[in-house]
C-alpha cells in the first residue's frame, strides 16, 4: 500500500511538473539555480505534507478498527469496535511516510531541471519517450526473478499445520504475490501499446473519428497512459487475488473443522455402567449384557435408541477398534479398524472434494453389498497384499472375539471424516465386521444431523434419558464460527479487505487526478477539433470511449493477472493447513466475492468517469485556440 501511495504521489507530481516544465526552464535560463527551484517545490510539497501527516493517524485508526471487525473478505460484523489508541509512533510513521512522499514528488522536478526551454516545448508536442523500466526491460526481468523466488519459496515452505498465525508471520506470502502483480502490470502497459497500435493499423482508417481518436492516442503514446493502466491493473489484480486468498483460507479452515467433527454434531458416547461405580438407573432401559472380561465395563445401549430422540433428524454410528491385519505372504500390521454403517452414514456424514481416492457413494455401496469387504490405507501392507481382491485376516487385539476373520481388500482409503484416526487404517462395514470379530461395544462415535432449531443440549438430554451418555460433544458450525472469529483470522481477512479498499480508493483518486490533468493538457487539441466543426457530443463520446477503454482494459487484464497469481501463489498456503489427519488443501477462486470486487470497482470508476466528463464540460475549450498554437 505504501508503494502504491508513493507511486500515486509521483505520477501526480510528474504531471504537475510537466505542466510547469516551461516555467522551470525559463527560471533556469534566467539564472535561477537548481537548488532554488527545488527549494520552491519543496516548500510547496511541505505545505501539503505537514497537515496530511498531522491528520493521517486518525483515519488510520478507523481503518484499524475496520480490520478488527472483519468477518471474511469485504464482510464486517457489527459489534463494539476494536480498541485502537493513536500513539506517538503513529505520528512518527506518518511523518516518515509524508517525507517519503515529498522525496517522490521531487524526483520529477530534478528531471525537469535538465531540460531547456526548447526541449520543454518540444516534449509537450512530441510522443512521450518510453519509461526507463521499458527501455531496460525491467518488466521481463522482474518476472524471471519472481519465478526463481517462487521456486525457492516453495522449497522453504511453512511448517505443516501452522495455521493463520504462520501465514500472518511470513511477509513473503504477501510481498511475493504483490511483486508479481506489479511486474505483470508493467508488462501489461507494454502489451497494451502494441495491441492498440495493431488495432489502429487494422481498423483505424475505417473507424469514425470519435472511436479512431482513442485508438491512435493510446497506441502512439502508451507512456502517457501507463500510470493509469498500472493503477487500474494492479488494483483489479489485487482485488481478485485477495478474494481468492480469503476464500481459500476460510474454506480450508472450515474443511479442517468439518473433517475432524465429521457431521453437524459429533458425540463421543461411553458405556454408562462400570464395575467400580455404576450409575443408578443408567442401565435399566436396555438388556445389560455380561461384563466384558478384557475391559471391565458393560456394553453400550443399542444405537437404535437414537431413533425418536427429540432433535435428531438422522444419526449414524462409527466405531474404532485396534486390530492386527495379516496379508498375503504373512505380512502383519497393527492398525485401527474403522467401522461405519453404510446405510446411514451418507445422510449424516460430511464429505469434501478429493478427500479419498474413491467417492463416498462407492465406499458405502461396496460396504453395503459385500459384508466381507475391507478398505486399507496404502502402505499398511506390502503393495502385493493391498491389491483389490487380495485376502486378508483381521484379529481383534483386545481378544474379545474370534482369533481371525477373513476379509477381501476392496480398495484404498486415505481419510474418513469424524473417525478421529490417521492413516494408515482399515475400513469395514459396522454390523458384519462387529459380529464376525465378536467386538463388545463399550464406546462409539455418534454422528448426528440435528433437526431445525434443535440444540446439542436438547439432544444429549434426550439421549441420557435412554441411558446413552456422551463424554464429549463437538458442533461443526459453532467451531467454524469461533475459528473464523479469532484475532489472527480476523486480522488476515481485515488486512486483505482493507488493503483492497485502500488500493481502490487510491486508484480512483489517482485516476481522476491524472486523467483530469491529461485532459487539461489536451485542451488545445479539443479546441482545434471544435473549431474544425466536431460536435460537442462526439467530442465527449471520444473522451468517454478513451477513458472507458482504459478502464475496461485495465480491469479485465488485472482480473486475469489476479487469478493467475492465485493459481501460482495460493498453493504456498498448503503447509499451513496440512498435517496428519487433515483434509487435502484446495485452492479456491474468488467465488461470490468476485461480484463484490467487480461491483465496487465498476461503481467507483463509473462515478469517477462521470466526474471526469463533468469536468470536461467545465473546461473553456473555445478560449484556448490561439494563433501561435
């Protein structure tokens, strides 16, 4: 943002100095020293910079409060504002920024001092020279350097599972994409000149004058429009990239919570009776089975008792059991067997994109149709023992069932939401495997989809009345909301949102000032066209076509650059959301936020364009045509 603001100051000062270049040359030719002229402009800029530095911390505090209220990209929640104090450090920083702005504004003055009166007059009537960065091909060189930095940055990535705190603490995740956007914006200026010159050569002679004028002006003098294009392209790119980054972080955070919980409500249910301290009346609602000799507790109440509990719209059961898997060739592995109910899981469980090698429907259909099917995580057994159809033997490590039960490998499995296990593990159907292995159920996971308006407290109270006790409960929606509301996450969203809004405001102001000064520089040309008989409406239409073409070109190209930056740099966030037991990282596009970005940009730029055309009507074009010009 600081670089964008300094650029805005430099281009605005450059236009002002260009308008004064003849006067500067006359002063220099009359004996005024370079120091006197620089001092004159220094005093002028200081008169503007001092009050700005004194007042800047106040709106900065308002922006800080706005960042603290962020609830996503361009979304802000109501509530008490974030307490922000304006300290002396803020004024010192504002003073330093103002001083940097003054220095940036003095650079065009130093360049103008090198021109004579004749050179200043010639420059005002000739095609502007290409800027230094174009002559030195710094746009191409910048993209090459950024490509190398991207490769280095990917090799030195974040720690797995670091989360938002690591993203906020790594400036490279922000500076590298911003530099890429700036380099692409510079390249756009070069390409736009070629494109408009080619278009003018193809159709310029057959196009009406109001449409041909913008083509010729932009094609022949792209350097004059370079600052506006740079601002427009960078802001549009920043908006689309920020929207994609915010949506990616929010979506992966929500996916991590949904994967761990597995359903809207997850209950860890335990046996209500123990040998040491049985709860009075806790086991009377079902037929207590004999004590489990290896665990010393009674088995669980039937899961069917969940049906009809107030507040439960659907429920499914998951069990985990430590087992030993023996494959072909005698390969043996100890792992966790995840048992799911294929008839009910599909109506309750959460499933994300690219979560497993196979779709959820395939897993459930195979488990329902083949009671002896088992899915194994890759690497649990040697590859030859994991091929589809290979026989395996499973033994319950707790010794409560038969010695060994045969299964047939049905395919691979990497993750299973809500099970609370990490790969490698095995997956099988609940009923057949539980009966075959003789598992005595003493604890289980209940995945529940609550009815509309139902609460977790209502559901657990109803289950307790049927002898089903929950040792813990997790709700996905409140946990996602709490995670998104943490200071680290609000700071990320606020930084992206406020950064884009500030960039948009700077671009709108820069575009208005720069275009207004350009129009004032072209007033003689407009006067001549009016004197030659060009109607006022066609002149206004020509200016509107020129400025509208710039807006459309910069906005469309900037959006494409932002989406390209998202595809290149958002994968750098992957380690922060990866880790054992986490869903796969998915980079998202801007989604619905793109409409908000485009709407804000179009509305503001249309307002600025209207103000620019209104300013054109106020210019006294007829008074500018002079015989000597």
